[in-house]
C-alpha cells in the first residue's frame, strides 16, 4: 500500500515511487484530485505545549484506542460499513470516498472495540455483518480483488483507481479477524468465507513469480510488482494459505530482501518508509519466529531504532526533532500527500512529525515510541476527536486537519497488540494463516 492516494492519474503510490526514484512530493498528483485538494490546511500559533501529559501510559493508550474506534465507527457508512479513507480530525466531514484498506482496519477495530466494551455487542456485531455483506454484494472488484477506493454508500469504484492487491490483503486481514472473533455467528462466518474464498491469487501473478501491484480494466495489469521486502508479507502469506488454488510456496522466495546498515544497525530494508516494517505485523505475529531468511519482528525492532536515530541526525536542520519528538512515514504534509522517511533520506523532509510512525512501532520499541506519543498528546492542536492528527510540524506550527484511516488503524492495532496481543491471538488462529506460515517455512526461534 501504502497506496493511500492514487486519484485520477491512475498511479499507485508504489508506481509513483518507482517513476520518481523516491522523490515523492505528491502535490502534482493531488492536483488531479479535487476531493483531496479541497483540504483547508490549518495553521496554529507557534507556542509550546501548555503542560505535559499527566496521565499514565495505560490511560493514554486507552485514549488512543477509544478515539481510533470512534473514527472507525463514525466515519463508516452505517448502511454499508465502508470506512472513509480520511476525515476531519474533529469529525465535521462530508467526504464520501472509502478505501478497502480502511475498511479492513475498521473490521479489526470493531473486534477490539467489542472486547473492550466500547459499544454494545449487538451494535458492533451488526456493523461487522453489514460490512461483510456489503463487501460481498456491493464493493466493486474483479476475481476476488477490490478497487482501492470506492464510494462509501454504493461500493462503486472511485477515480478509475486500480484493483489493488495490497489493499485487498489488508481488507482480508480484517475479514479473517472478524470471522475468528465472531466464530459463533454463522452469518459472519459465511460471508467472511465467501469473501476470502473467491480471491484468485494466481491470477494476480500475471504469469510471473511475484504478485502484480494491481490491475485496471482499461489497461490490464500494472507494470509494478511486489518484488522486494516491504509490507508485502501479508499478501504472500494469505495467498499461500488460501484453501483453494493457493499461491505456490516458491513465491515466498521470489521477492528480494536487501539489507541496509545505518549507524551500525543492519536490517532488511528496501529504503521505503517506516510503515513497510509495520503493516504485516498488525495481524501476523512474527515474534520468536524465523523463516530461512530472518526474524522479521526483530528486523522491525531494528528498523524502528534506525529510524529514530535518523530523525535525531536531522536535529541541526530541524531543531524540534528530539528523543521525544520524531517519526516520519508516508502521510499528509503542508503541501500535499508525501511518501517520506529514512534512512536513507526520502522525500522533502521539513521537520514534520507523523504520529503513526511511533504509534505503529510501539510493539517494537515501546519506551522510544511512548515518549513521542506522550509529548504529542498535549502539543497544540494535535489531538482531537479521533486522536492524533495525521501529521504536524512543531517547527512552524502547521497542523493537518485530517486523519487518514490506515494511519489511525495501524496505531490502534499495534497499541492493542502491545497491550494484550489480542489481534495477533485472534488472527493467527485462522487455518489459512497457519497454512501460509507453514508454507513459508516459519519455525520457532528465540528473540534476538
């Protein structure tokens, strides 16, 4: 993914990265999307926080999860369950485009909300069923894959976007989580099995050894492929674990795992933003497990550590970066949506902090990430109805007025995984997941 925005240009985020060789200011792309460019970027006076956050870590984590649940509840269409791709942080929003990835995170958020008692169980169960039924009956797609963006009421394709392999995988992770959690509800189980069972994974290979990033009815398969380490693990594991016509096991070895060393830390990385080390881990529990290549959980621990050090290395240029104020990953910016981060430096970094960078890594390096979340909780204008804004710049006072669904989602899921392991425990019980892990050759290992 993190294909957050594609728009009428038809380029996925991954295609854009490839065509620009990592120089990823997306303002020209946003210009093709009036729904996004209508954003009224908020400015606030540059001033320090009035006070440090006074609550306990656990109180803040609960605030984060409750606020995230509120987003997935209020910004889903009650008739379909489809969750908006983005919304205003204060909840005053007329946006009508959903993303299948936001909906996948939303299904998982509903399960978390039920186990934590955020809404009556019947209301949550009904919303889950509505979402699954709408996905099966209304969400537009082809061969079991779904279009990245859809109208949140009709499920029809938006902006001539791509049929997205990675966004479909995120949706499926939510579908399987809901099925495993509500295993005693025959209707939920039936719809979940139908949605998961109709995905034709081999078709998305398009005759190759690696999955295509997508397909469009106007032009066929996208040229870009999932061929090097990133958030792709969930796709291959789901595909290899499919109960009918699964991906061949050799697809797990078909993508490359380049290593990168930063300040003495060596880890698998393709130079992509930090979210690539987070997304598959939201559902798949890689702790104390290895395949023939790596312990991917420990790899994400190292990636998070390297990213913090990278941000601190920018302190001379951006003095507001500090041990409790760091984190850059694909997000909104003052000038439009960008894919940025490091190491190595990627995109037009300007001192912006993206809360889902530490939020999505909290299970990897708790103390480092929690320090950022505590500081950001009382930063001027940064916290609102749905929790943290998507991005803010403490150097010039810019605060984004929006949240983005997948960024709210990765923070909520990883916070819950850190607290209880609930998503991991629930999702990993799925037989398809266990089959995929076996096919990839995972075995128990001690933590590094």
